[in-house]
C-alpha cells in the first residue's frame, strides 16, 4: 500500500459520505500580515484591533476570504487532488468571526454525484463546513468539482444533483450578535458611503490594478496549505496545457475583494458566497482589475445598524474596467474576464 | 458621486487643513517577521525580546523604519495619490517605541502650499503625526510632494513655504525614558563599536549588496497599505515613463538601513529624519549598496549611557561603495545614487 | 580599524575556541506563517495549537527545521562568511521544543582544524549549540566548512579532526518528556501510517515537486538572518562561477522536509541530523522533488507510544523520483541530486 496520498477519484466518493479533512490550522497574526502583504487588503475590521473593539469585537478578525482559503485548503487533498475543474460554489455562509489564535478544521459531506457521459469524469458535489476549536461554524459552503475516474469501467452511481439555492436568503445571513455598527467610524474606515448610499443596479469600477508575481500566488496558496499541484510545479506544468503554473483561483477572489475596497470600503464583512465561477485561468504577470454590480439591497431582520448588499464582482485581467466589461449570459463574455463572483456583504447603515 | 477615492488634487488642499487618515493598523509579530524577511534587518532591539527587556523595554520593538512606513502609508490615499514626485522630508522625530499589538493611525496638517509656475502642479507641505492607540506620538515628520491640479484654471493659493529646520536639534530627540543602555551587550548586538568610537567625517562602506525582486517590494509596500499605483500595476506602468513598476522609495530606506548594520550595528534606534531625497528611481533587479558619513556626533543632555550620531546614508544601485560614490551639491552626483538620507541614530556609549 | 565585519579566516580559528554569536532572535507566529508560506509544510504539530495540546505540548511548536535555520543563521557571520563550501553535518540533536515567543541564540566551539594541502584553505569543525531564553538546549550539532586563509603564508595549525559519529544513537535522542502520543489523531494528521508500518529498506517517492523563485529563497534566508552573500547579491553573483545567486542549501532541506509529508505525514518531529551533504547547487527556477529510504527502525527506550526512523532523504531538481535516482557511493550519483540528508524522525506507534 502506497504511503503517499493518491487523492480520491470519482468512484471513491459515495453519496452521504462524510470526510474529516486533515491538518487543523491555527490562524495567527502572522497569517494576517502575510494576507495584507499579498493582497493589499485595507478593510479596517481586519486591520486594527481598536476599530474592531469599538464595534464590539474582541479584536481585529481574520479576513473572511483568508478564512475561506484555509477551510477550502483543507479539503483539497481529499476532494480535488484529481479534479479537472473547479466548477462552482453555492450556499456559502460565514458564521463566527475568526480571531488570531483560533484553530480551523474542515469536514465535508458528499451531497451529489453525477458521472459525465464520456465515462471518464464525474461531478462531485460537497458541502464543506469549517469550524473553530470550539466546534462553532465559521464557514459552510457547497462546491462542485469535476473529478477523474480511476477506472473508466467502474459503474456510474445513481445521478444525484443537489438542489442548491441561487443565493443565500437574507434571513440566513449571520450577523455577529455581539457587534453593533451604530458607532461605525467612516473616517477611520476610509469612505463615507454606507448601505443607504448604494442602489440595486449600480455599477462600480474599482479602478486599481494589481499585477501578480509567481512567488506571490505560490506563497498565498502554500499559506493555506492548499496542495493542488498545478500551482507549484513548473517542471511538470511547462509540459501541460498552458505551459506554466496556474494561479489558484481563490487568490483572484482575494485580489478582487482587496481591490473592491476602492468603492466598497465599508463592506465590513463577507456574509455569503451565493455563487461563483472561475471563468478563465490566470498566470503570473497578469494584472487584475475588478468591477462590481449591486445586485440587491437587503434589509436585515431586526437590525437597523447594518444591511446587506448582494454583489456581483467581476475580475478581469490586463484591462481596465471603466466600461464594465460584459459577462452576460448571452455568450458575449469579454475575453478578459477571469472571475464572476456572486456574494453578499454587510455594510453599516446611516443611523438617526 | 463616485464612490471610489479620486485622491486630492492641489487645489483641494487648504493651509491649516487637518486630514485624519483612514485605516488604523495594528502592527504585529507578523509584520516584524515579514520586515526581517524582506530586508534582512538584524538590529537586536527589534529581533529579541530578551535583548530589549535587558535594556528596560517591554520586549522587542517594531523597527523604526517599519513604523515610519505604516504611518506614511496611511497618508498616501489623501496626500499623494495624485503626486508627481515625493520631494523631501524634514523634522522627523520618533517618539514612543512601538510594540507588537499597538495600533497606529495618522493625521496630517497642511503647513505649506506653493503652486508651480507652470500652473499644472503645486507643492503641498504636510506635517504628519502617527500615534498609537493611547494617542501617544510615535512619529512626527514633515514631507512635501508635488501634486497635480485637477483644473489648471483654478486660482493659485497664496504661496506659503514653511520654515523647516536643516536638522532636528539634539535637544528635541526623544530617548526612551524607561530604557538604560549601561548594560548594553555588544556581543549579542554583534559589534564592539559604540558611540565613542565614531568620529564626525568618518565614512563607512556597508559592503553588502541586496538585490530586490518585483514581489519583494510589492509585498513590502502592500504590507504598509501604501496604495501608490506605480508600485503595483505593470499593465499601466509598461506604458509609462519607465516601462515598469517603480519600487517604493521607502523600501530603499529599509534596505539601506538594514545594510548599515554592517558598520553601525549598535545604532539601536532611529531618532530623527532630518532630510532625505529619493535621487533616482529603482526597479526590480537592482542591487542596492550603501555607505554612510558621520555628519555629527552629539551628546544627549542628561544621558551618559547613549549618544546621537547624525548620519548621511547614501544608497546606490549596481555599484559597490568602497570609494564612497559622490553625492556632492556640485552637480557631480554619481549616477548610481538612488537615496540621500540625513537622519539621526542613537548609539550606546562606553560606560565607566 | 574597520567597523564592518570581515568574518573570520581559517587562521583566526583556534582549537577549543568558544564563539558567542550575535543577534538573539525571538521566533514568533510571524515566522511560523512565513515558513508555511515559503515551504507549504503541513506537519500538524507545527500547524495547530489544538493538535499539539492534545499531545501534551503547550501549543503548536516552531518547525524543527525552522529552528535549525535560525540557530544556523546566527553562526554564519562568525563561522562561514569566508567559507568556500559547507562540507557536512553530524551529531545534530534537537532538544527542547521551541514555542512562538522563545528567543534563540547560538554559541559555537571550534572542535577541529585541518589546513588543506594547497595552503589556501582549511577545514573548520564547529559544534554549535542553540539555546532558548532559559538556556535550555534546542539544537546541538556539528558542521564543518572549508574556509579561506587570509594570509596563505600563515602557519598551519596542528591538524585535529574530531571523531564524529555516523549517526546519533537512539539512546541520545530527546523525546519530549511531557508529550504522549498514545492519543495521536491520524485523521487530523492526514495519514494512517504509523511507525509500525514502516520497514528498513523501504523507499518512498514523495511525488510532488516545488519550484523555487528568487524572492522565495531570499526571503527565507533573510528571515533566518543568514548573511551569506551568495544568496542575495545578483550584481556580484552575475560575475561569479554560476552567473547567479545560489539558493541557501538549508532551504532545500526545508522543501524536502515539507515534500516528505506526502508519505511521512506522521514524522512529527525531527530528532536528529546524522549527516548531510549539499550535493549540488540549486537556483531559482529549479523544481525540487524528494524521495526517502528508511535506513533503520528504532525503538525508543521506555517509550511504547513513539518510535524513531532513521531516514535518508534525497532531494533532486527537475526530475521526478518514481525510480529513486541513485546516490550510491559508487560514484554513479544521478546528476539531478542536490541534497543527501541522513536524519532521524519520531513517529507515533500503534498502541494496544
């Protein structure tokens, strides 16, 4: 029996199977500093203890997207080591805030299986839950990936495709019970624009561009202990489809979220990931830009201090976004588009 | 109204105006580790809790230059987003030591304005103060930048050029009251050369060279949440004057200070920035060297355990400094020179 | 007298001489995060406080190899600044676990000297001990380096070559007294393979490859405050033997150890470095692979919960290891081999 991890193949997954993922990870101030160094993130809740404490938090929290990457990274050796493609996300909800010193671990349940007609691959749907050292949920999301079969002659399982929501309903969003945003300091946060100021249909060009270097995406991806090989091994990738290492799609989410500060500075928390698609691969040397459309403006039940905005953020490469490059379902997606992310953020409201 | 930050233009600044900068930043052991990884700094007060505690500090302190970068970085979105050039520094004083866990924020006052004769730009003089979470000053300095006008027809303000000192007088230097250097351990520090051993006029070649990679300067600059675009966006910079990303001038200060350990290992603290000029731009692939001239040797009132040295450190690129490349005011500055920094350090004295 | 450090030359070393190295270093969570980002290490004892505490540790410990690099880095300015080659290691034992917040410092004793017949260089043997802030040994190892003479006419010292063991005997291994591995969680650790499952003579291909970028090895080496110039200065190295910067050999040890997780996930601790040789230089762009042979399987006296495996890990560049590239003493070493490391790890045993 080999002692190295071959990863799971399509026929290894069983409906209802629970997979406890390895390598619990204590996230620290070291991870926070690296995350800022690699993304340039400026969201104040993750930047300053004082700012966070003024809102009722214990201190600065780990960036939601960083927490996502750690929880996601744990799942890779079991779920997607033999994946051909990362197909989508849905029903992602962020729960307890993550503080430096918290230890995250992940568990997944197989919620759907569907073999492809070519008999070589199949789609695996999983629901993955990240918890802290007290077992409290910090992230709960679904993703589906196309995974190779080990043995093409293995029989296909009964096809089960889970019924996943288009978006997380506002009633399911988790707003930290102990935090209050009535005293939110827009000057310290860097923008006067609160929930009240945004409108459904509004489009925001985030203006700035960020070029990604080979070492930067590799450091980020290793930091999350994500072991997907295509990001790290130039010796094999130079013979591969693209001739080079692929950037972890999650790093593009990080960059897009960091860029979105310019225009959405008060989007203090990511509350949900409704859906998302890595539209095209990215490589070292690419410069990432982003723009956002406000899809919905949502009141949160029983909260007057904070509201939700459902956003669609589009990241592109090597092209400015002043004209909001198209990602229409009409097949005319701009070829520069690399990420199409549907998510929900919390934004303080104007009070009084 | 656009929700992204357009930055201030020359005509937006008013004499006496106070600007509270966004994004307070808790500096941590994560930042300290990254600073060492990016610069190779070995000054022991920032390296070892034990060493610092033996001198009366609570523990290792944040590198003074790192604190400078964080305080400076806060000012960029308001002061220099539309700057053409960073012209100079003066009257910089370091105050309270910064410890991991401290939260820094910055505020600036406009202390001078002078439109240029071309009517397209003007010089803005600001005094910026960085404070910790208790409101204690950690850095107080002046800089002036050339900023574009939004509208060239806007009327020029009355020209006011502040009277800035050539150097911070020794009586204004802040020496930590609770720290004593009589028991300073030169073996642990790495050099026997104390304040007593230096002479005005002495020149020191710091010998070593450090090559800077694209990802290194970008990570450093993002770590400080400095948003100046020329450091990050290859897609636009490839069309610009240099065809590539510029290295943040402050990173050259970091590298020069780190290199100066070899010859000035006991310069435990930067106490003042008297002046400074980024003589030429630097780019990824450049190898930085440095040399220092001791400008003045200063006794500190009421302190027998520590003295001050006013230094002029010259950083150059792609050229060793054994012959102390010239930076004379005679116009014969060596073309390799990239930084000319006038600052004051504290150095323990030989006791008994 | 020059104030910069010229390093020691062969004739500066005296048998029995003790050298207290400079720059004590408090290792922190920042260093741990950078180490993960630079190596991708997943060993759970260094990854999660909870996992470590379940075994009786105070919390996650600093990676043994990271501790090695810090202790080693301290010795460079005194021992190997003028070294031509790092020839070997022996008798390395890891002692007290290192926790974030511990301050490491190093001291070396000269235990051997042998001038080479060319009269230009000599071999210096040192035993270096790294201790924490309580003076407890964390690492005790010997290495020998070939060092240039300053003056070729200086007389040769009496040749003394220390008698170093081929391997650290199992009775000398230090197993943390307070830690117990009976409750070791193989699911969280990521592999079911315990000490019982390995056999002497077994070979394991670690499968994955990791490409190293220029900024990555430079950041790692600076993090350890290792000042060996060949790693940092492209301006001089471009004129040197290889035309480029050399990667610090220790970084290859880090990468090989991190890669070895895939096949040796439960090798929770490095207990000894028996010997090692940097067979060939590595450069940015190289992709490192590794394989391991189990040399010996050792019971630890009075411990039923944990055993030792003496390993030989071979790292190679730009070549997969499925066929275990040869490193035979027969002179037919595969040209891709860059590291040949003989070390001992602790692995929990199956209990009951």
